[in-house]
């Protein structure tokens, strides 16, 4: 908003300068015209005074002088009005010159504030990105730890027991590979009955 106000003030200043320049040119032209008319009026009066020989010529001179006076009066009134406007524009221009340094200072402060906010925003974005990466890393680490813990809790899968030859033991499910345990007593007794029957026959 300060930038907009400053731009409007600069535009007003430039417009005032343009108006002042135009007014100065107009005043200068009016002054020159008035000066020329006065000069012509004086010259005309002097010429008419020298050439006046009778009352008729005096009446004509008086009529001419009256027209010249009216024109001069009209120009003087215009000049007075233009002078007032010129003075007002000069005062406005002076006020704008006093306001411009303040507005420029305000604009610089605003731009510095904007720059500081942009820097803070960038730092906040960078910090948020770092926090997000750190959070994702922690989540992945926790997931990996939980998965490893679950695998360790399950342990190795149970091995399938394989039969062995008669006379020996058999593997017990879940036992240590290569370790043979003796067969149960019922199996040994059954095998003895079968062998005795074969001998009797």
C-alpha cells in the first residue's frame, strides 16, 4: 500500500510540474503580450497627441484609448488569476518536495521488511523440508526395527522329521539337525515280538 501511495505522490508531483511548466509559459506569453500592448499604447498615444489638430481627432483618440484600456484591464485580470494559480502550484510543489523524502524512506523500510519476510519464509521452508526428511527417516528406522523384532520373535521355522532305518532312533521335529534320539519303548517292544514270531516259524 505504501508503494501505491508513493507512486500516486510521484504522479501528482510530475503532473504538478507539467502544470507549473505550462502555467509559466502561459504567464510569460501573457506578460510579453501585456508589455507589447503597453508599448503600443504609449506609442499610439504619443503619435495621436502629436497628430491631434482638432476635436474630432481628439474624440477618435479618446475612443481608441478606451478600447486599449479595456483590453489592458482584461489582460491584467487574466494575469492576476494566472499569478494566483502559479503561486498555488508552487506551494503544492514545495509540499510534494517535502513529502517525497518521507515517502522514499517509508518505501525503503517497506522493501527491507519485505526482503526480511522473504528470507524468513525461505528459511522456514528449508527447515520444514529438513524436518520432513528427518521425520521420514525416523519412521523408516522404526518400521525396520519392528520388522526385525518380529522376525526374531518367530525364530527358525520347524523342520520336518525324516524316518531313519530300524534299530536306530528318529529325528524329533524341531530338534537339532544331526542329533539322533532313541526310539520310544513301544516301538522296541513291537519289533521284538515280530522277530520272535519269525524265529518260531
